[in-house]
């Protein structure tokens, strides 16, 4: 099969002799390819190396390192943006509409609604204030009674809860709801966990400050009643309102 092309080369002119030699050698190489080592590939299609028949399916990797674009190494080597925690957006505080809201009704007999004496104020305390969810007999509790022009009780509000022997209060908290509820006058009340109703020097001082504040606001401070276990004391009756 190879003799015929070789004899044709001997009688061919010199110009085409080299071309025919090249064609003959190429045909011979295609029919009888040289022996390859185990693991080498013999055919490449679509950039996929196929092993020869009878060889292993996993060829030996070459020493030349090929760059694969789909490997985890390349993904990790790619610079990633920092994983910063997204902070919540905080909007600035906005003005709000305010109003006074009644929390609950306090059923009171008609005779107890009129509060002209310290005894009537003490009876109202024992009827409603002791039932308040924030009331603690072991701590001083400050309450303000709101009165109308006829000295009739419109309601009350719980100002603050202190410790066993002291309580913090400010004229701002004392008169705030009295102004919003359009009170004509108020009565200040607080208890002594010790059971003794005698006022302290701090009670006298804050009472005088509240009297001056009420005069500026045109809200009369009728009395300041200190509640004990079974007794009560009025600072007006003791003469601390006349100065």
C-alpha cells in the first residue's frame, strides 16, 4: 500500500517531489501512529482530552499547570467586599400630639367627693389610693388630688414612688396634670411607711415651694396631708401655710 506512492516519488519531477514526500509521510503517520506512553492522550475534541482504548480513564496530570476558572481557589482569590453588618436606620424624633386620658373610674360616694377637710382627703386615700397597682405601703408614695372650684374631687394621679424614708418630687411633676386637667386647686398627699404622720423638715420645705409655684400658676394648694397607719396630719392645720 506504501510502495505505489514511493515509486511515484522516484519518477516525479523535483518540484513536486518534496510535496509528495510530505503527503506520503503524513498518510503513513495517520495509519501507523507512534507508540505513546500509558496515560497519554491521543485525541482531543472540544478541548476535552480522551484516553486511548485500554488506558486509564484518569490521565496523569501534566506538569504544566492549567488555570481553571471554575475552581474554589480562584473564587477565594478573588477580592470580596467586606461583610459589614447593616445598621438599622434611626429616624430623628418627631413632635407628637398630646392629650390627657382617664385611666379608670373610681366610684366614690357623694359625701366623699367633697373634699374640704383633711379627714375627707384621708378617707379618699384609704378608699382608692391603697388599691392602686403601683401603691407600696413599704415605700413613700406621692399622690395629688385634683379639685374643681367647688372643692369637689375631679380625680387623682400617682406622681412617684420613693424609698422607705424619702421620695423625689418636683413642682413640674406636681402641677403637670393639674394644668392639663384644668384643676382649680390641688391637695398633696403622701404616706409614711413608719406609721408616724408627723411631717419632716423636707416635707415642710417642699410644701412651701409648691405653694409659691401654685401662686404663679393660679392653682391653689389647699393642703398637704401626711398619712400614717391609723392617723393623718395636715400641714395647714399645723400652721405651715401661713407665712
